[in-house]
């Protein structure tokens, strides 16, 4: 993988290679701008995570316009409705399609596309490489700091960013610092954005004291038609509204609120076994077994 050198200059430097950063790199490259995009995590760690998994109709329209949707349609699960069950396991037909964009009729993509984020990122990453003439994401590269040259209005590349890049040697992998210049710097590095922090921009979004679980895997269950219903909602007496979503490659996602008692007891030490046990409780009265667990997370 090619990393930047001291002499390299770019129209745009993007920090963060999630869906937003990658999509910006693709679109800006289509416009003829030179782009360099960095991601602090390695690619091997990125593809282990499930993360976001639902593409709405408008998102599908956008991806289709820039020739990125087809590979996702081949992998993802298309659903136009949701079924709903109460805590007794009784189906409530009046809640069909509540989350699937019911009433949308002015688009060809009148559905939710359920596909894990790693596949969305892969499709956009390949598109970016194609339209940029072979550029790739600099994985394992992180932003250290940046400065803006306000003294010279004629400086075409006023932003100087210091990057930490991985360096391999006989003794292992270390890091070294290098600098690149750009006209613009885009922070697409998530809720804990270093770009935002360095710019002194406060995070004003709402916070919640609650914690939530998402777990992906291949499952077995006696819930009726659980691999043909698309998205399913279960009102759990103990775990609130439970999400059951059919994903790509035979995977299913279960999502629910983390019981406060367990968070107080376990906190950040929660284990996969804890999460699997709570998932089984959350979907009662239906049975649930995990044949495989691909990924899970606890977040707030």
C-alpha cells in the first residue's frame, strides 16, 4: 500500500475511511479532484466488524447514480416490510412495514437493503480505486495534528497535516511521521473525531445513559419465517423493543437494550457469552441458538 511522502500534495485530505469518507473520496475523484484518504485502523480489523447494516431507499438511489449499488444488491437482503410480535409471541399485523418505508412509491428502490457495513465499504472502496486511477486507502495511518497557513493568501495548499504511518522492519512494525499538504481537510472520523477536536468544534449531539447490544451470526429459532420476514420487531417485557434483521450471507442481527442491572454488574467487562445469554432472554417466548457469532458490540 502506498503512503504519502513529504512532497505529495492533494486537493482533499480525508480522515476516516468509513462509508462517509469513502463515499466522499469516490464522488470528489469523479469530479477530477486529487484525494488522499487515511484510516487509523487496519483493513483486517475493519472487516471484522458488522456495524451499520441498513440502506434506505434514498441511499440506494444515490449509490445507483454513481454505479456502486449493483454489488450490494447481489449480497444484501431486500425487505419491504416488517412483522411485529408482542411479549406473548402474538403477531400484530397492524405493525407490518413500520420500519421499511411504507408508503414510498416514487422510487424503483422501494425497499430496505440489509447488508453489513463492511460490504458497503468494500463496494465504495473499489469504486474509489476505479475512478481515481488506482488510489487506495492508507490504512493504519492516523492524523497527529494539522496547521493552516493564514499568513500567505497565495498558498494553494494552506493545510499541513502531520500523519503517523506504519513502518515495517526486521524488529516489527513501528510508526513514523510525515507531512502532507492539502487545500481542504475533511473529518469523517466518527463521533470521537480528532479533526473536530483539533478544530475546537464542540460535539453538541444528544447523549443517552442507556446501552445497547448488537450481535450478528447464523442462528436457529422457532420464530415463524425468521429468514423470510426481513425485519422483525419483538416487544420484550425485559429488554424493550428488540430488533431482528435478516442480513447478507445467512446472517441475522439481534439488537436490544442492555439491562441496566447487567451493565452495572459487568460494565465494559461484558463477554460474548453474556451477550448471547441476554439475546436469548430478549426474544422470549421464542427460542434462539447461535450456530456462529460473527460480531457483537455494546454501545451507548
